[in-house]
């Protein structure tokens, strides 16, 4: 599910989804944290690495980490986010 879809779901539904994805302590998490944990569990299930950070969006509609120290990428790894990479 996309983050916007998750934000519109009631907390009870999110807890049910989190339980199905084996999210630890799902019944104690705030809604915002639960949404992030659900997305991370879904990404792991799909074999995708989910990262966070600040992107500088270019006029062409693509994004790169704004600065290396703000990026969660290891040095030497390129991060690219195109339009299809939205959550």
C-alpha cells in the first residue's frame, strides 16, 4: 500500500495489516510510526531496501540526495529517485 492510502485507513485496520506483516509491538505504535513500519515490512517482503532522507528534486522531475551528510546512503553509492519511485 502507498503511504497516502495507509494514512486514510483507521488505526484498527493498520494494526491488522501490521500484525499480518509481523511488525513488532504494532499495538503500541503511534499511527505515523506504524505506517512507516508497515512500509518497511512490505519493502522487505518485496526484497526492496526502504531508506529515508532529503532529496533535491531537479527540474526534470528526478531527485538526488541533497547532501551526502543528509543522505542515509553509504559513501560511493548513487541514489536516484524517478517518478516511479514514489511511495
